[in-house]
C-alpha cells in the first residue's frame, strides 16, 4: 500500500512540474509579444510625429563676440522631434546632445555676415543672420629704435684717454637744439664704457654750464692741463648749434650765451678749439660734432633772421693726428631722431659703439667702420638729406672689446 502511494506522489510532482513549465512558457511568449508590440508601436511613433510635424526647430543665439581676429557665435538649437543639421554659411556645425554649439571663424576688419540654418527631421527650417564687425584699429604704425645701452660688451680701459663732453639743448638767446643735452648726458657713459676713459678724466658741460667762459675754460685750462704730451688720446663730443660765417670761411660752435649776430665775439671757432688742443701735442684727437653750420636748427627754425639760406661752410683741413666725425655736410641740417629722443647722428654714433659698427667682427671698431655705420643709417633715416662726414685718420681704432 505504501509503495503504491509513493508512486502516485512522484507522478503528481512530475505533472505539477510540467504544468508550471508550460505556464512559464506562456508567460514568456506573452511578454515577448508585448515587447514586440511596444517596439513596433514606438518605431511607428517618430514616423507619425514627423509626418504631422509643423513646428520648425528653435535656434537661439546665446552670445556673439570678437576674439582676436575671429568672430565667435554661441547658441543652442532644439526641436520638438529631432534636429537633423545645423549650418553656418552653408557649412555643417557640430552641436552636442543638448543642442549647444560654438562657431568660430575668421572675421575681416570690415566685418562679415553669418547665416545660421537649422533643419529638423521633417525638413522644416529656421534661419538667423548675424553681422559681426571688428572695432577699427586705433593702432598707428610707428618707427621704433632700440634703446641705447652702453653696458653691453666690456672694453679695454685706456688710462691715457681724456674726454670733454658738451651738450647744449637750451640757449640763453636763441632757439633750442632738441635733445642735444640728452645726447651729451648719455655719451658720458659711452666715453667711460665704450671708449674706456676713466671717470675722473671725463668732464661734462651741459646747457648753462657750457657758456662761453665754461667752454673756453674746459678747453684752454682743464683739457690742456690734463693732456700728457705724446701719450694722451683726447676725445671731444659736442652737440648743439653751430654756424658758419657769412662767407662760409669759418665754422663756429655756439655756447649757451652766444649770439649768432655777433659770432666772432660770442662764439668759438672750430679751428680755434682744434688749434688749442693740438698745441699740447696729444697722441691723438678724436672729435664728434653733432652740429651743423647752415643756420637751421634741429627743429627747423632759423638762427639768424634774414640770413642767406644754408651757407655752405668751406671744408678745412684738420691737424695730422686728428680724426673728426661730423653730423652733416657743410650746407646740411643735423636732424633729431624723434622716436629715439636723440640727435640722429648721436644716436647711431653711440649705437655703433655698442658693436653694430664692427663690420669685420674683429672686436675692434675703427673710425672708418664707425663712420660707415653712422653714415648708412643717417642717410636712410633722413632720406639722404643728411650725410655725416669723416676727416683725418680713418684707421684709428676707437673701441676695443675684450
């Protein structure tokens, strides 16, 4: 009896298992059919939405600005169904999943138009046109020149050298010589750091210190007493007004209190200065003259009203051991270099001493090399109206780099 009962229980459990499996298969099939129906319905929904879509995409400009030479547009494009494409001036532009985009494009200074076109899946379009224009540049092209710097490249010292430096921008009775005092003040450092002259052997006379008495004292007393005969290398730098006599026979240097109408009485002739220095027999004399004798000033005014225009000073020979570099020809104007705030001749003279004039790179600058450098640059900047000149020993070495 027990055995018969166990057989029925086993058969019952088996039939129950088969029924439960059948029910699970039915449930699975039902779920799959439901999912298929849902997918089918969903696949039909966009098509139905597109076919009934009458709403064009939304195109919003969030920002527009100029960045360097480019125009930048930031915005967002959306649609009730789906955005198919965004274009700017006919070229596709990418946008993220939220419809945000940034477009950057070169913008000419005259400006440009940007046409934005958004297209949705239904082919509906939205257009927006934006014009961007760069601000007109207020920058005016200007010439610029390197700052003078006598501290570059060390030079050999010359304990036998001596220098008298004169700079006259302001005058008591006549118009100013623009930047001449600044020329002399800066040349003081070049005398020490490029010509190798000891500080205690450099005398500087600026503006009212360079009156007639001051100049005569500087030349006839201090300089002549400081020269060691046959040993001293003498350097003279003069920046200021000069003037020739009416017949062009004599060139004068005008002191602070000089009067052009009374040249012989209130000015000092160039030959007189040369003669006084030569009388003490120095080893060499090098003279830099940033002046002219035409009667015109650096600023273009006349020193003497009614005087014949641009009297040409006659070229005079210099003593045997002299080397003279002058800013301009006898009938030319020694001009300023406005951008550098120096006399044109003085600026390139000092710039050349920094090393620019060492044309053969032998660490020495001769008078010829320095003159060539200054001449080329001054002719270029003056348009050929000012031509620096050189007299005397052209092979004299002026700068010796270590």
